C-alpha cells in the first residue's frame, strides 16, 4: 500500500484495533497485521468503563456497539458465611463522562464491529494471517520481516511500530524488554456459560465476589444470557484436573446443573500483575498486554490497553506531522506506566480480600471491613478507584484537576440534545466558564491552539451551540455538569488534551499568559511546524487534531 508507512501495528485485538481506528481518523498512514485469520470466537474481556465508551464514541462507534453492551451491575463482596462485607455501585447521573459508568459486553461481536469500521478508513491497511518474524531499527524507520498465510516473506517499513501483540508479545521479546513482577500470581479457572432463559432469574442479579476461604469465587453478570464464574484453584489442584467437564459442573453445582445451560468456554489462567520495564525503545513502542498485565478484580485489563491507545494516538500524530519533537513519545511511558501500576496495586488489594484462604484471617478481614464501612456496608463508587495522571505531557505543577479526566456534558442545540464530543470533536480544547469572555484569551495561546488544530469553547446560558468562528464554539449544557465542575474546582478555564485529560487550568485571566509556554514545554512543540520528508499522510490527513 505504501513505501514507508507512518505506523505499523502488530496485533489486532481490541487495543490494536482501537489504536488503528484513532490513527486512521487522524489520517495517519497505518498498516496493522495479526497472525490470526479471524477474531477469537470466545469471550475474554467482559466489561469496560465510561472512559473507554467515550473513546469508542470518538471513533463514531457508540450506536454501532449499542446492541452488544448493557450497564455494569452493582458488585457485592460476601465474606465468611455469605455476610455482605462491601458493595460497589456506579456513580449516579449526571454521568461525568456522558455515559453510564460501566458496561458489560460480548467481546466477539464487539470486536467484529470495530474491525468493520476500520475498512472505511482510506489511510489504513489490514492484513490478517500475517506473522511477524523479526524487526530491525534504523535511524529513520523500522524494518519488519513478516510472513503471510502462503508462507511468503515480505519486508515492511514504518516510521514507528507499536506492539499490541498480547502478554506473550514477540515485539517485546525481540526488543529484549523484561517484565517487572508486582507480586501477584494466582491460578484461577474461568468458566463462561450461556444460561437457559428459564434459569436466569434464580441467579444473583449483581456481580458477587464470594470471599469464601473454602473456595474464593467470582460471579459475573454478562450481557444477555452470558454468565461467568471464576474459581480460585486451591493448593494441590492442577489445571488439568480442574479443566475436566465433570470438575467444572461440580463447581457450578451451587448455581446450575448441566441441563440449565451450555458451557461456552472454560480455561485456567494465572492472574498476573506485571509491567514492562520499558515501553518505548527508539521507534518501537508497546501497548496493552504487551506492556502490562493486571489481575481482573477491577475489570480494568482491556481498559488499561485502550487508555494506552488513546494516549499514544495523538502523540504519534503530532510527532509524525512534525509539530512535536519525538521526545513527546517518552511521556507515554511516564504517564501510562505510573497509572497502570497504581491501578494494578488497587486491583491486587481487592484480590487479596477475595483470595484469603485462612479462615481465621478471613474472619478478621470481614470484621475489619465492616468496622471501616459499616454494617450493612456503605456503598462505594467504582470510579473513585481509578487514578489520574501524575506526570508527563501535562502541567502537573498546577495540581488537580490537572491529570484528571475532563467531563463530557450534554449540550442543548437547535437539533436537540447531544454529547459535547459529538459537537466539537476531541482535539485540544480550551474551555471557558460562562463568565469568562473569549476576548480574554491572548493571541499567543490562540496561535498555539491553531497549530494543534485546537478549539475554544465558551459556556453560555442561551442554547445556541453553534461555532462562533473557525474553531470557536458557544455551548449551553443541559444539566450543569461542567459549570458545577469548574465552579467546584475554582476555575475560569481549562485546557484539555485529545484523550480527555486536563492539561492545564486557569484560575484567573493572568493564568492564560503561561498556557502557551506550558504547551511548548510539555508537548515539545516545534516552533515553526514544517514537515521535511513527511509521508503522504500529511497531505491526506483530516483536520482532526
């Protein structure tokens, strides 16, 4: 398709597919290949959160994926004797990201819908049944030797390569990058069942973590009639014996008999907590499970990988277009590795609660949690467990809400109510409070935003929601979500990145003067953007950033 492509992506699971889609919508010439000929037909991930749904919305996929998702139910932790010791629920509306805080989904049709959307992107090429053999880095490109389904070798060249090829990543191994263990390795049997409709009402309607020292177990309410059980293997049990159908139905006997449903998938895993030592080596980067693996107790495995994709897509785009120095790509590891480690530590903590096998320690755990949270326990919100970014391409010296996720309000317009991103896109955005005039934005800051194809968004009281200029918008929100967020944070304006993380804030008009310098410093902006030797994607690129 191309001589030298801008980006080659190895692996077309959810992370590789979404990274491909983001780059394709930015007009970046991309080739993505996968060793498999088709989508893996069985479920692996079963849930994702509102931050991921917002990224899918930005890809224009929200309506397409609607048939395959349902809201994430509450989660109960039940201790010794079945006593309720903790309960997690979703945040109530108005929803901070514009969507329900969590979703359950069916992965195979979900992935197929995403892949189908990639076929519509003219700067993206997909190759299935193509295996990476080796790669070699050069000064201005990476050379990849691949083998197609017919056994023929081919040489591909790309300015950057991203390994999205899973936990056993060949890209990571070829780079000689090791994994840091975060000290969690527990064997579990994962069983997916398609339950008969007549039996569904007799099963728990919430997700349940059975923190039972006799057999720690997770019960997950999937979409439709899909239900998942995860059973911790006890000392002395082997994967071979527990994968037998007779053993599986024995474990399921508390809830189901063989006549009540069909086994969809059963397999044993060792739930790991691992993080790659290095996420970028010159022109090759890692994302998703190739860069990190986390226990499933926060349902953040796939979410973490998709956050990688959203973080990396806009940075690669700015570097490839010549607007930022390649050093910007170093902030990818700075931001994402710290975030992954923090989230994984929280998931480990939840896992330790669930995995306790000592009856006396389990009883002590129950008493401690009930003492801390009340009896019955007060509801906690899952979203409070997800951290922000603490360093990298953002002005962290300003403190919160820098590094936190920017809200997505519902907007009133002449054509009805829509979400903010559907109206103004997902570029850099300077968002002004309703009492901050657009004429207070200094020319230097506006010039920097223009270089980044950014927008200025003013909150107003009258529902107009129309552009006031080429990249200026006046919007009126429906439920006051954003106005309250700005007011509670003491802000008159906020500068937001394309991945919806807050880059910098202004508490007074005087703070605007520093923002253009912050963009220069933290994004490594090239003073007079030019593209010597750029690929053909610059001419074809969409003005999406």
